[in-house]
C-alpha cells in the first residue's frame, strides 16, 4: 500500500511544480467562497501543498476546503455529498461544524457514532441548522476517525453587520482568513496505528515546505499601507499547536473561538488545534515583505528555507521573499489576560466547587492509549443520539459503557480536568456550547468575574496543572467532549456529555428521514466499501515504526 502511495508520489513529482502553481498557489481570497445554503462534495485528488504529491481527502477538490460564509441570523442548509474512491483512505465520511451550538439540531452536529452514523460512499446528507445568536470564526472538518488529517477541513465565518468592534478594522473578508494546519505525507489510516506520529510540514492557507523538500510556493497575504485588517486565524491542526507572529507587527486580539474579547495587544500568540482568534493588524510599517510565522511545537521545527512561514506583502513591495528577522516575543498572549466582551462572568455561584454539578476528569496515557477516569473511549455501533431517541436515559443504559456522563437540565456544570503522561498539552473541545475558562492550565488563580469564553482550551501537559471550565446545560442532547489532537481522540481521549436525555426528543426539531437512513446504509457496508486499507494499513505502519497500537477494528 505504501509502495503504491510512493509510486503515485514519484509519478506526480515530475509534474509537482505544475500541481502547486495550478491548483494550490492561490490565496484563500481567490478560492471558492460558498454561502450558507450550498453543496459540498467530498472526494479524492492528488495535491502537493508542500511540494510532495499525494492523494488526499478534500472538499470540492481543494485544500483547505472552501470558505463558507453567512450573515448573523442566516439559516444553513449544506448538503454533504460523498464521492470518495481512494482505497487507501476512508470512503465513508462526516462533517462537523465546529463551534456551532446546534441548539435543537443535535442530529446535524456531524459527529460520527455520537450524533449520527457516517455518510456512506455515493450517498449524501443535508445538514440543516441555524445559529441565530452566533457570529465569529468557526470551521468544519470530518469527525470520522482521523479522516480530517487527510485534508477534510475548511473555514466557516459568520459575519455580524452590527459587530461592536467594527470600528477597529477596515477589512474583514476572505482575504483575511488565515488557516494554519499540519500536513502528512502518509495517509491517516496508516498513521493512526503509530504511537506518536508527527507531521511532515505546516501549511498557512494550504501552502508550505518540508525539510529537504523543494522551494514550493508560500502563501502571500496582501495588505495596503494604512489599512487595518481583521485577520481570522483558524487552527485546523490534527496535532501541533502553533506560535503565530508577524515580524515587526503587533496583533490586537478581539475574538477567541467565536466569542468577542476585550481588545488585547500582543506580539505573538499560541493557538491550539481547533482554536480560532481574530486579531487586528495595522499595516503601518514601511512598505516591504514581512515573514508571517507559525512554528509548530514539534522537535527540530524551524523557519529554515521558509518552512512554517507565509509572506505579508505590502502593496508596492517587490515580489520577493522577506528579509525580516525573527525576534523573541516580549508580549506573548496569556489566556488569563483575555476577557469576554459580552455579558462577562461565569454562570453560577462564584467559587471553586460551588456549581450545581462538579465533575472531575483525570486523564492518563498508557502505551499510547488514553483513559478518562480509567476508561478509554471506543465508538459505539449505535450513535448515542439514536440510543436516547430509542429510550435509553440512564448511564447504565448508554453506550459506550463508562464513557457517557448524564447531566440534568439547566444546571451549571464545573468541570476540572487533569492529565498525566506524555502527549500534552491537550486542547479540549466541548460540542454544543462555549464555556467560561475559570482556571487556565498553568495558572494558580481562578476568575469567575470576567474569564475568557471559548470552545477549545488547553488542559496543560503536567500532572500539577488543571483546567477548570463552566457552562450551563441548556441544550439537550449528547455532546462530545474530547481532545482535539485527532490522534489522541482516536486513541480514546473522549467522553460524551448527555444533557437531559429525557428532554432530548422534545428539544429537537423534526429529525429528518435521511438521518434515520444513515445507520442502515453504513451498517451494510463491506470492508472494501469502508476503505482505509484494511489490515494492510497496519502492515504499512509496521514498516514505518515499531511503536504501534495493538491491531484494532476498523472505525
């Protein structure tokens, strides 16, 4: 299997430069931009975003996927069409709309085996939902095994015509959406068997370079002197966090994960997998080219040869690589310095342990597998939502056993999470909600008055650190809580928060008939129809590394 992939790469490398320049060198502003009512097609195509050609799993044939935009209050109707054919990668799919609360539409959340079965090859599913009170920076990605690591990821922005911070910027459009991602030269169904797999390169707006590779095109972000730009940073990473900065420029943070923040000036920020920030950049420096930097937390990562970089180009500057030099940060973003702009304050009675429901989750890593309160997550054969709609209510009735936490309705939940073992820091994401971060990992202080509100937060990387968040259970249904390092989720780092199961049927809008057909169709698929290389993927992994998980069933 790996030999076949390398052959494809070798053949394609003859034309690698033309692939890069023809289909991958455009800035995001020139890629397709879709509205809230649209169709996206999931398929396979050979691309070379860092100069290495490989087949990938893509939305509409591009990486990153097309920008989906809406205005605050718009209804969404996005049909996901599955035309996957590559046998080396998964041929079923799902799409999760990251950060959208899906209040009343839990079935449209796109989370395989939690809220739906995957969409089978040559089938489709229409995701209809609304986000009436949401505006900001979001994204979409596969939520089927580790499929998004093969390329199924793209940005989603909901614009607010009455944005209270609009006075701070002049430009906010497709040209200012900045996607950050890792990239792999081997397909994800092979890499998922390897403990501690690492990316080959990092991409900004879908372009980058890898160590020892060609000087392939880098992304260029054009600015006009004197203008102020709202740059929407989206981390589509499967694993690493990134240290983001632009030489010579300060950045004013005004949004974290779809939630406006009090403006905060920094010169560098760390962004974890799944997180988003809006930053205002003022183009007030001499007309020139400046390095935009996104250094992953990987061993030996550097900016050598333009790796982990893009170009900020002022109008009037020559078409050339920057000569600017990186200087160490003097004003790096600290999460505890961020404060919610709108209705600040965590819900419930201030004080640690004074919520209605106080949860403690302890995460351990053993031989690469993760255990939350001593249980590793394994996807059930029947999605949790379908179990609830079929009458299951209590934890003892809900599968996977030990992985579903039932919460009462309209309660304030305070969750404390600690981790131990290798693999951190872990970005924790809760579906269906944003939450208030009352204690950030690494901080000794609590803030119930005006903490940052977001939907992905670092849980830290050492046993002496804890992360504490609060939210209110006002959105009945099963919601995934998991590490957004996709390899860690695949290795068991997840639980399901089942909010008021007895209210779920009444809380949901009418569940579409097509949703009910997803499971019978998926359950009828043969191993060859599932794709992913079958057992051969494990054999290929064994040729790459001796650090392997035990053989496991196909997802």
